C-alpha cells in the first residue's frame, strides 16, 4: 500500500491483512468515529478495519462503501455493497467491520450456513 496518497490521520494507524486486503486498523476512539469520512477517494487508501464493531455510519462520506461484517474468526458473515453517504448499517453478530471503497471489494464471500 502506498502511504504517499493516504491522509495523515490514516498513515499513523497500524496495518493488517484482512481477507486478502491490506488495510489500516482503526483502534482508537477518534479513528473509529471518523473512519473514512470527509476524505476523497485517493486519501482513503484501500480500506479500513473497525475492530469491536457491529454497526457503522456513512455520514460525511464522499464515496460509496462496501461493508464486510466479520465474526470473531475474521470470516465474512454479512455484506452491504455500495452503501451511499448518510446511511447506517449493522449486523448484530459481527465483531468487526471491513470498510472498502465500493466496487473494490474483490471476491470476499460470506461464510455459508
């Protein structure tokens, strides 16, 4: 991942690989609240992982998000594609959420029943 185009508030966050995507991890209160809001698409990088999370909002977003709700093993249990700005999304069984810019999610699939 190229740090050059990332905004400084994301550059300082740790990196993790989740479902084949190298993303920043929002571990502190401020980074969790802001997420990718108020950023242009290039500043947001490849995405953001929100640990200990079962719901997200897209207030302040400037682009659509693909949301992958993950269980405690990091497996996808629900997907919300192309969620536009000014929306809420949740999955009560989720323990973390992977936010990716819409249409860049690739082939992440939910775990079967």
